[in-house]
C-alpha cells in the first residue's frame, strides 16, 4: 500500500503511523497496528479498493468495554470537541467544542463542514468565519509561555489537553442550557480512565453520555466543526507570530523548524524563542546546536 501512494506521500506523519498520504479529496494514514484510515469525500471509494472497511469503535464513559457508537449517532444532537497544535513546535495548543443539532446539519454541510485534514488553511479559515456565528461553541487557547510553565511544573500534554477539553465542553453545555445534548464526543487522545485521571483536580468534570473516538471528525459534524474552528485559530496564531517575528514559520517539528528556531536565537535570543515554542520539544536542543550564538 505504501508503494501505491509513494507519489503523494505527506511529510507530516501522526504518532503511531507508518505513513500518511494526501490526494484531492482524500487523506490516507496507515498505522503500526495494521489499521488504515481513509478520510475525505473519496475515502469510502478508495478504501473499497483494498478490502471491506471496518466500523469505527469507540469507548463509552459508561462502560469499560469497547463498543460501537449508538445507532444513528451521526444524526444525533451532539457536543463535540477537538484540539490542534500538540505536535507543532511553534504555536499554542488550542481546543474547541461545538454543539450541533439535527436541524443545523444541512446548513453546516452546505457551508462545507467536513474533515478539516482534507482541507487547505485558506479553506478552513473561510468556513470557520461562516460557522462561528451560527454554532454554539467554546474556543480555548493555551499560549506558549503558560504551556512552558505548566510543563516545567510536571504537567504533561495529556493533562493539558484533558483540562482544556473538559472546560470547553462545560462552556458549551452552559451556553445551550436548558438544552441537553444526546451525547458528547471527544476526539480521543487518551484512554477513558487516563483522561478522567488527568481531571482529578478539576472542580467539575463532564461525565454524562461521553464517548471517545479517534478520527471523530468523520463521525459527527460537531467534532468536524470544532476542528475547523480550532484549526482556523491556529492558522491565525501562526500569522500573528510571523508578523511579530518578521519571518515565515513552518508548522510541525521538522528540520526546517529547527533552522528557523536557530535563526530566531541568532537574531532575537533564546528568551524570545521561548515565547513562541513548546520548549521541551527536542527541536530546542537541535536549534541551539545550529545556532551561531549558542555555539
């Protein structure tokens, strides 16, 4: 399969993946577990070339066993949440949560809401502007200086994400009262028990009718909308950084990122760099080695 997609390989490979590839209207990610995700408008058609697709499985907060989502879940009234920025050296961590009911789905589909991974940054920003006024949502941004302080105190990314997801969900549930959603769907980044352990010190925790699923953008429009809003703000954050620093900044954590970070060290110093990056990433040491100032 990897050989079949050599011409369209992506250099951004998610954790646990062997390879990732992108085509028009299609995103393919192959994992070490042997599973392959086909996403986008042509996902089902492409997957059919390789065999029969399996039904995505999720974990419900009310059960320790793995189970499929309730029948007809895609058409239920759901609050969904997703995050962005966790694997990028530059830029903040952002979480968004959205409430989407059945009545709103036709409009969101008409506005182009779908899996954001199959969309370009300009498309994401354009759609975000259209849906932000019409969906109940919460957008939380953890700036790099605060992220670095929390990390230095021993808090890991999983804890930060769990807290942001929980608070965003609480915000949306408060906004839509007295409406009660049929379910809550979190784009899964940790096992259920681990997620709730991360929230042990939170004053209140959203637990009722909560489901966790990987690739949740394709399972309900609420998560797709949340992802678009979060990613749009992430793109804005990059533009803000570029204006402040006067340079173009690549996303991700590649060698290109190391070189840009080294240039910032040389021209503006380590203290300035620390305001814009996740300091504990290996990129910091690599940038110091590349820097003329640090050598």
